[in-house]
C-alpha cells in the first residue's frame, strides 16, 4: 500500500535533541556517590514512601554517564534539583541553590561537563507555575506582608490561596505580577552558563501564554532558550509556541497495542498520524511511556516482558524522541507514586542484563540512523495487530515489522536484507514475510549507518 503518514524532518540546530533518546532521572533514586547527608536516609533498595530520602545525588549521576552513553542516550532530563523540602522537589524553596542533599553548583557543572564529553546534553525541570510553602516570599505572605502577598493569589485578607492541583504545599505564583517574570528570567539566566541545553516546563498550561511569550523574549540570548519542552497530557493546543512537548498518548496507545489489545494496527497508526499532524515538526515530539507520575511500564504490562519490550522498542522506532524513565531499560516494576520511584539497582540479575541488552540494541540503532531520528513513516502493509512500516531519510531506510497479536501474520512484500529480531521470530522467504505472535523485527536497508 505504501502510504506515507508522517513526513521526514529537516536537520537543524536541534539535531542533538532528535538523535538518541531522552533519559529521565528522579535524582534521589538513581545513583549515590559519597555518604554525606543533612538528613536521615533510607537504605538503598528498600521500598520508597512519599516522605523518605535515599540520598541519590548529582555526583552519583555523573559517575553513570558512561552507562548512559552505552545505552544510546543523547539527552539527560533531571526532575527538579533546586532546594526543596520534599524528595520530589516540585515544591521549590530556592531556585538559585541546588538542594544540599543532591550537591552544589560545582557538582552540576561537573555533571554537565562529563555528559557533554560523551555527547549527552542536560535538560532541567523548570517548575515556574508554583513554589513550595517554605519559599521565603510565601512565608512572608502568610505572615501578612502586603508586597509578598501580591506575588501569589490570596483571597482578600484571608489565609486562603490558589494552589497547584489543590495541594496546599504548592502555592501558585501570580504571573500577572511583573516581579514573577523577573524572577523566572533571572533563574534561567543564572543556570544557563552551567551549560544546560534546555528546560522541561512543568504544567505550562496553568500559566498565561503571554507570560511565556514575554519570558521567551527576555531570555532569547540564552543557549537553553532554544529548547523548551512543555509537559502535555490530554490537551496540546496550548503548546504550539513551545519547541517540544511530552506525548503521554504514546504510552496509552502503545500499551493498548502491545499488551491490552484494545487497539489494532489501524488504531495505533491512525493515532500516530493524528498526533504528528498537530506539530510542525513531529520529530521533536517526546514520546513518553514511563515517568515518575505513572506506574512502571513493566507493571502496566502485567510483568509480561515481551509486551513491555515491544512498547519500549516501538517507542524508539516510531517518529518522535523516545523518553526512557530510569530503570525501565532493566524492566523494573512498581505501581504508581511512590512505588514507581524505587532506587536503581546497584547490581543486575541475569534477567535484567538480558532485558537491558535488548533495549540497548534498539536505542543504539536509533542513535546512529537518521532514518529513525529524521525519517518519514510509510505504511507498507497492515493487517489486524500486525504491520510493516518503513522510515526513510535521504539514503537511510529502516523497515519495522511487528505483530502484537496471538496469531501469525503473513505479508507478501519484497524482502531484501535479513531481519534483526527484537522479540519473537520473523520468517523471511523470497516474496513473503511471516511474523510469529508477539514478534518485532527491524531491517536496515543499504547498511545506511548515518551517524
């Protein structure tokens, strides 16, 4: 049928972001170097709660940069690292100070430098819709100081105020007050020289668009101004001015296709075409299949490894930038918050090593083939829960064959080179391709290594 449903993208100064994958880290739980701590720490590997700390830090992350490079990561995204009272740090106390448990500004500079040497860029989490209840101006506002109260949304002369999501520990900032624009601009200007390449912006739909427009102008001289990634769940229209956004639809649809069987190939590809059509450059959409706000991918797939591996692999092979939540490449399990925020294992068992190697092979393939980072998407054949797709950019072509169903499917298509198995077993004979149940395979045509 050869129907193109997503066009190819051009190369530009955001190629560093398109290539490879994003790796999201919840800093308290990824890696720890050194034992100094200003509070009691839970034992690494014990169950997480919403209150306990494990002492993961920036130096620990820095030490793992070679691991991330080998995995095929091009962008490291850290959830909030600024001084805050909680382990998630979305309740900022001081935007100009690294949380002491994580380290200091020098540790961040060292992390960024180590990452850059491995061609990995660092993106920080910008939480500018709200702060924490220990934020100094909010403390003064609750005490009745008039000018400080004008930075927030207090109801008349009461102690009641607007929050983020009804959480009293997350008071919302008043973005109509020009002092808030000055504050956020100063924050971005302060951290830009460290060498970060961009910002992931928390709940940006809760902030007036005029604020973002003014902030973009105020910070246009900054390197990190070039990539603003908007958190986006169901609604995307607000995100048109942002360079990228997080596509959580990818998680739902890929799990529907590979595991729940609530979606067949037509449903998956229709949705992919639809969300790609909403962005001027679909190659910059960040496809998220796991995060600190959802149950672990393996758990969502009921611990069926073949299904979760198919989700991770397809997420890396289809248009957009794949986001890997730390530990998902090992098949870690966990229910929703706080269980999805377990510590990263310090030693891997045989099952985790095998799973990691399968994920690594796909992510590394993506990091060196422009067909996967920039290419179009053409449907060659499709039936029930199976399809054969191709992605082409210049002379670089990758074919993707998948069957998420429980019955074998056969396609009469030109074969060409041999297929690389990810899951299941593809059988290729002259004029037809047979895909066993739960199979995924990739074909690299013309040995098109473009990296």
